[in-house]
C-alpha cells in the first residue's frame, strides 16, 4: 500500500517510516503542505498520514486541498496530532479527515489504523 | 416604712370601725331612752288607771248592795258592801301610793273624804230602813246617798281621766323620742357614711395613685422610653419601689445608650467593610428591592446609591443574568447548582467579566429574608486563565511530539524490528518505555485538569443510572483483574434513583478510584475492592472501599491536591484525584476519603439524585 506521511518532525518520520516499511508499505514523506500536494499528484497514495502543525500551510488546509484534487479526492486522510481538544478534532473531520489519532500514539494504534484502511482499500 | 400602705389601709378600717361604733352607741342610747319612756308610762299611770277602774267597779257593786239592803233583810247585801269597800280602799291606797300627776292629790283627798261620807251614809240608810221603813229609806237613798255616790263615782272617773290623759301625753312624748332618735340616727349615719366614703376614696386614691403612675411609666419603658423617672416622696413601699424603679430605668437607659453606640459602631464598621470591598456588593430584600450597595456597584452599574436604594433590582440594574442569580437564591434553589453565574458587563467601552455569587440572608426561623450578592471582577482571572490554558496547550503539544517519536523508537527497538537486543538492553529500553508512558499520561492529565479548571470542559449532566456508569467504569479492569488475583465486587442496591451526572466524567472518576485501589491492594489473593452506593436525603453516596495499605491521616486531605501522592509507588501522575475532585465540584458534589493505615481506604463521593 502506498502511504504518504506529511510530517516535519524528523524523529517521528524516522520511526514511522521504519515501522511502515517493516510492514511492507510503500512510504513517501513530505515535510510541508506544498510538498505533500505536489508529491500526492504523482505518488497517488492509498493513505495519507497528516500532521496538523506544519510549516506554512497547516494540516487542515492541506486536507481541504487534497480533497479538491482529482488524484486524492477519495484517498483516506488520517490526522495525527498532539492537539487533543474536541474543537481541533471536529475541525479535522470538517476538513474531510477519515480518522484522527492523538500523539503520542503506540505502534499498535498505528498498525490497527493502517489495517483498517488496508482492508477497506 | 412606718407610714406604709398597710398602715394606711388599717387606718381606713379603724376609722370605719369607729364610725360604725359611734352609730351603734347612738342607737343603743336612743333605744334606752325609748324604753325608759315606755317604762315611765307603765310605772306612773297604768297602776292608777287600774286602781281607778277597780274603785269604780267596787263602788257600783256597793251601790247595788245598798239598794238591795233597803228591800231585803239579811246579811248578804251588807257582806257584798263590806267586801267591796275593802276592794275600794285597797285600790285607793294603791292610787295614793302612786301619785304622779299634779291633779292627783286633790282628787284623792276629796275622794277619801267623800268615800268616808258615802260609807257612813250607808249605815245611816240601814238605820233609817230599820227604823222608818222602806219608803223613808228609799227616799233618803235617792235624796242623800245617790248624789254622793255620783260624786264619788265622778272622782274615780276623774282619776281615770287624769291618768289616761297623762298616759296619752307620755305616749306622745315617747313617739317624739322615737322620731327624734330615728332622725338623729339617720343624720349621724348619713354623715358618718359620707365622711367614711370621702375618706376611703381619698386614702385609696392616695395609695393607688403612685401604683397607677408606676404602671404608666413602666408602659413607657416597655415602649423603649428609658428616660422615665418616678418621684421618691415618702417612706412607704411605693417610695421604695419608685427608688428601685428609677435605678432600673437608669440602668436600662445606660444599657440602651451603650447598645445604640455599639450598634452605630458596628453599622459604621459594616458600612466601612462593604465600601472598602473592591467587589460589587448588593443586598436585596425579599421583594428584590435594593437595600445596600457599595461604591464598586455604583461604578460598575453606573448608578447613584441615593437613587437606587429602595428601588426594585431591575429598575436600577438592567442585567437579567445577575437578577436571575438573585431570584434563584431568594427561592432557595441552589441545590446542585454551581452557585454562581459569570456575566459580562460593558464598562467604558471595554468588556469586563464578573462572577456573580449570591447568598441568602436567613432570619431566626430559617426563612430567607434577603440576598447578598457579590460580583467578583474576574476579567484578569479570565485573561490569566486563557493564557494558562494556551500555555498548557502549547507545552503539552511541544511535549507530545518528542514523546511520540521516543515511544515509537523504543517500541521498534523492543519488538526487534530493527534487530535483536540483548536482555540488558531490553531492560534499559523497558525503563525508557515506562517513563515515556508516565510522561504521556502526565501530560494528558495536566491538559484535562487545566481544561476542567478553566471551565472549558462543559459537564454534560443528564439523568443516568448509576449501575450503567459503574459497569462502564469497570470495563477496563476485566483483563487486569484476571492477571492479578484481586476480588473486585460491585454491590449496588436495587432500585437506586437515577443521578444527575456526566456519564463519561463520573465513569472516569470511578475508573480512577478503582485503578488507585488496585495499585495499593495486595496481589496475593487477599486483595479486595468493593464498589457500593446508598441513598441519603437527596443524594447518592458512592464508595470505593479497599483493604490496601491505607493512607496516613496527615495525607488524607492533601491527596486531592495536584501532584500529591500518598507514596512513591510506580504509576499514577498525582493528578487523578485532583481531576476527580474538579469533576465532582462541577456536579455540585463532594469527594473525600476515610482511611486507616494498614487496613485500607474508603473513597466516597456524592451525586444529586433526579427529582
């Protein structure tokens, strides 16, 4: 499965990428919103893991933009953020999120999310 | 004390007795005079009257005997004459012994003379009758004796008349005496009664007047006029009473003045306190009229004290939200209510936030007679709160990102994804993992607490079955309990009323309490935890009891504070009970612990029942 990780924290990217690769997924990382939109047009991910706090465009804007793009309009976008307030989560779903996991998450949580969309896809 | 009321009363009685005695003596004297008059009549005239009558009868019998002796021979007539002569003489001598009237001696001496002649004539007649015959004797009788007889008879009649007249005149005198006695007795009695009446009225009035005055003055004192004083004339009981009364009135007056002074002082103090309070203070009565307001209130509501006092609340202060709080308090509907309301008020173009708190004023009968309302300016607090919230949110976000990468990295190392690790390395990684998890929950709890404290998390208080909340709260423990040998029991009575609670928050509290209990009970099979509940007046009392290590007494209150933990055992953030307390406070409930070191703890919390 092709997974696009949009995350600017290199340490998170490090473990996440390692974990997803071990699970035999095709992982591409974008460090900001603009980059992620460019990559997604070419890469056409089956799943997007999206951080909210990003340099430049924030996660909500990225999500809205992806939903408008032909290539990614149907791609499930899973938010992963340290923000756990209800209004933050609500805003994500309004922007078109498929799921929302609060940082810090355990590898098990991440695995179960990925499995969910693997089956669905 | 000599001239006492007792003496006065006795004087009145003695006076009346004297009057009564005088009247009695006067009457007795009068009776005596009357009886003397009657006695006089009896003694002086009655005897003479009787004698005169006897003489008349005897004389007439003698006359008959005389006539008889003319026409008959024999001694019988002569005997009659003689015996009647004796009668006559006896009566005559009795009359002579009883001379009372002035005319009596003359009549009696004449009678004596004439009767002696009359008796002599009888013997002359007898001699004539014997010597000259009946004819001659009868002629002699008619010519000489009969006139004599008539004269004697007339004299006896005179005697009778004289005495009878005397009797009549004496009777008249007695009547006069009686009349005089009646008159004088009546006069003296009237006079004495009149005098006694006047004297009694005078003395009674004199005795009672001070008492009447005392009553009047006491009435005035009872009405609060302590200036009353009584005259202290004389030395009687009343004077004594007046003296004591004056002392009492004086003391009362001093006492009242002292009280008034104290009250005024207290009033000034209270006013000073109310004025100096920076918060808005409003006092309203049972009709919601403004009684007291301070300078802060004038400023915030832009009103003048002089105009606002005595007006209806809404007339002067047009803030419905504030008034709602006052109304609620007056009705006593604060149960289960958070007890305050936050309102925003525009003041000089800027918005200020106030926390409105009301407390009822109760009288001795526990009835609500008024309301004290306090408006605390929480504008600064709100700003600080917002800053704190923002700060905590930022900090936790900043914490969570590195925590995420740390957690994932440790997990990847531990599950061997990136190559095998030896036992020692695994142990170290496990330690990192545990502390990473601890930091995780600490950050989570901190965030929760800050939100509850700032009121950002709204309680979704709905009627709920306690059993459902408990069941939900126990779910996370089912696996944990199988691993650890702990006896966890839920013993809820049937038919518990529903509670007013936020399902998830109270469930969280129970999970937290049971989680704590599991941490502190023995894992060797003797550990026991019981969740139970019972109904009190209008609340449910829920308890979580364990037989764990217990909590030292000095820690029992502190454990509800932030970051306070009863011991250094692993796990737990030190925030669970602080969050639980915040949640229950937001429900209008309470949480507390009862514990004995070594034998276990019992955590209690209360929730309002529905209805």
